[in-house]
């Protein structure tokens, strides 16, 4: 997949969850899944980072928001803009086509979660501490088609 075409999976997370995001990204890559993660070369010096992130959200196949106590505690953050951009994109995607795959990384539940409504319309995955078992990687590969 070319850089301009986007990556198959876009991981969105609060900066405090960077280590967890990296673990999940590594597990997905080991399973043959292409991942866009800003800290792993997704953004490099000189990039127009806002434009690049928007392009990746608009072209990824799956959007995986990592939800945690950190995202709950932060009422503002760039990840929130990413989440809303993903929710807007859902409106352009045919009903029933998977796009948003919410992942709770620390036991945060849907109840009372400070997330866009589109995140509550689908089943969440629980990957405590970012440990992504083979079953999760297989599920993502299946969703990618």
C-alpha cells in the first residue's frame, strides 16, 4: 500500500498511552497487518502533521481508538479530533461495513465513556495493558477482508 493511500489500520490514542499503542501496533504488524502509528514513522520532520493525520483517517480501512482512563481524564486533546473525524467518516461508509474498532486498554467501559456515539454502536475489545492476543490480530485481519 502506498504512503498516500493510507494504512490499513489507524491507531488513535492519548499520548499517555503511547507505550500501549506501540505494543498493539507491534502485535498487529507481526500478524501481517499494516498499521499507521505516528510514533513509528507515521510522522517525520517537515510533515504537515494535521494534514497527514487527516489523510490517513480518510483513507484507512479500520480506525482503532484506544480508550483508557487517560482518554477519560483528558477533556481536550488531538486524539479527540481524530475520533470525531472518524465518526464523520462513518457517515460516508455503507451500513454494516466495519470501520471503528474501539479498544479499551485498561478496563474502561462503555458506560459513561467520553467517546463519540459511533464508538458506542459497536462492540468494544478489551486489551488490558495493550497485550494483543492472536485472536485479536486474527479478528482485525478478518475485518480488513
